[in-house]
């Protein structure tokens, strides 16, 4: 992935058959100092690991920790571990740490 890659979670499932379709907003976020576009209302540790360490794709790791700030009022800042998610805000910053040591 490069600096302008977009992860789009709005298209994960089959499209609804009704005329009312709500698309997820695309937001600019910063992951380990690099800007990315993200389409969705919340982001998980797996997505953040993929953005922060694209060369690690498909590899397993022992521990993943994410610190974030600049989030929406309900989750302005905090830490994420395991397979957790957090709401996303425009310009939100994430610092992702990964280790393969136990």
C-alpha cells in the first residue's frame, strides 16, 4: 500500500436490495506518520497493522499495540490491543507497534 491507499469496508457485504444505501465517509487518517484514506466509521487493529506494516501481510505476530489520538468525542484517545476497533475521525492519528517476540 502507498500513502494514498484506501481501505473500503462499505463494500465488504453484498449491496442491499433497497433503494436506501448509506455509504461510509472517506476520512484521511495518519498511521505511523503516513497519511492514508480510510472508508468506514470505525477501524480495527488488523486494518491498522496492514496500513502500518504492509510488508508483514500474512505473517503472524505475538503482540500488537495501537495508541491513538484526535478521535471523535466518544473515543478521543486511547490504547488498542487484540482485535478491537475504535470510531474514526478526520485527521485521527495512530501509532502502531508490532512484535513477533513473545
